[in-house]
C-alpha cells in the first residue's frame, strides 16, 4: 500500500479587500510603467532580479474616520522602492525619473476599486543604501490611502432599508411628499 503524495504549496492569500487592492495596484503599475522590468508586492529579494524594479508594500495602518455604515476605515501607508543598476549611466537620475513617473500614476489614484479613497500625501526621496542591494541605486515613494474594510450594514433594525427618504428645501414638509427620494436613488 503506497501513501498518497501531498503537496506543501504556499496557502493562497485570504480573500479580502487588501488582496484585491494589491492585485489592482500591481496591474496598474505594470501597465503604466512598462520601462520597469519587475513589479512585485512584498518581495523576497533574490539574486538575478530583473532591473529596473518596483517593489512595494503596505508598511503601516492607522485608524481613520469611520464611515458609519458598518465598515472599518483605515489609513494605510504604502512604500515603494524603485531600483536601477548602479552601473547604468546617470543611474540616480534614471531612478528619480521612474519615481516621478510613479508619482504621476499615484496622483488621485483609486486603482479602479470602490473601497478606497484617492491616494494622498505622496512623497519621493533617494533610498537609503541597503547592503543586499549594493549594486543598485534607488528611490523610495511613500503615499497614504484610506481603505474601507468589511461589508456595509444597516444599523437601524427598526427602520428597514428604503424607509429613509430625503428632500431639499424648499420642497419639504406636508404637500411635498412627491419630492422625497431614497438615498439609493440619489447615487
């Protein structure tokens, strides 16, 4: 009797807004920056990585203003590092140019997902030298983005969805009922 072979592959990431966001970010960066050979979130640095490279990660999360609809809002900090081979002619300038191109992509970016606010507070600066990347010149780009996590919920148990109606002056009050509309109709 032989034992069945099992595979010890990496588990898939848990589906969440963060997985969707990172996939959307990677796709947008690859499409908008074709001169960058390698784009990766949370990379494992390895010898022979194609350069120029754009490596990025979410590096911090802080509470943000709750939207009041059952979701949690967090202010996420992202950091990207753009690496260019040091032996390239004008490598520091090339890295700075690629950082500026990333900043252009980040301007008012929503990544085509509906659970983030636009990118803000974008900054770029030369990267600190990392011994493992001695053959590279780099620039770091940092930005913030509010992310809404979870599903919306209707917190008013006594009031079913659709029972809330709005109207605007002067079309309010008795006799103006036909001017009232549900929030869904105003979107």
